[in-house]
């Protein structure tokens, strides 16, 4: 097999999420929660998997697949909202989160809103670099009870 074909097969690809992806997505989400000491772990793995499966069922989940077809990240984007974006630890820092944001922007061409925990400064910087700006803050009116920031990215940005 030539090198170009091998590289093409190793490139991550974004696809629609399917019910069989719920477990891998729940693993990625809970891994992030467990490695982030300031985020409380509120739900069990089965509860998280059921939650992700409900998002998949409504058709709003896209998954990032690696060359071996493994899920390396996922988003839930619907009606102008990026409801969640999680990338597996081994896949972070490789531009794959940006790929997912650009995909969400293509799905929502009039603009994209999201909420981000205020304490997650790495995510705030990431979203700012991706064209989002802060539009509101809360003092923790979410399930986790943590202050958060609403951010917005206008539509028609370069998201090729």
C-alpha cells in the first residue's frame, strides 16, 4: 500500500453518530470528568451512556472516527447550539476539536452558541481561537453548580 493511501486511511473523519457509538462517547465524556478535579461526577457510566444514546437518537451527534474506526471525539450540535464537544485525551492537541467545531458551524451556518465552564480556561481559550466570544455568564445554574460562560460564534466564518 502506498504512503498516500495509508495517510488517507489514518485521517480522522466526522460521521453521524449511531447507537453503537454511545458507549465510546460516554467513555470519552466520563474520562474528561474524572481527569478534571473541579468537575463533580454526577452520573454513572450507564446513566451517561443513556444520555448520549438519547442525543444520538435525536440525530444531533457527530463522531470523529480515527483510521481504525474508533471514536476519538464527538459533538452534539442542534438548532444553533453546540451542546457538547469532547475529544479523547490521546486525540487532543491535534486539531481534531477544531475539525468538530468547523463541522458544527457548517451544520449551523447562521451562528453557533455554547456554554463552557468558566473554570475551564483551556476550553475558553480554544473556543476564543475558534472565533467565539463571550456573551453572558452565570454563577452556576447548571447541574454541576459551576459558573459558566455563554459564547457565540457568528455564522459565515471561514469553516472550510
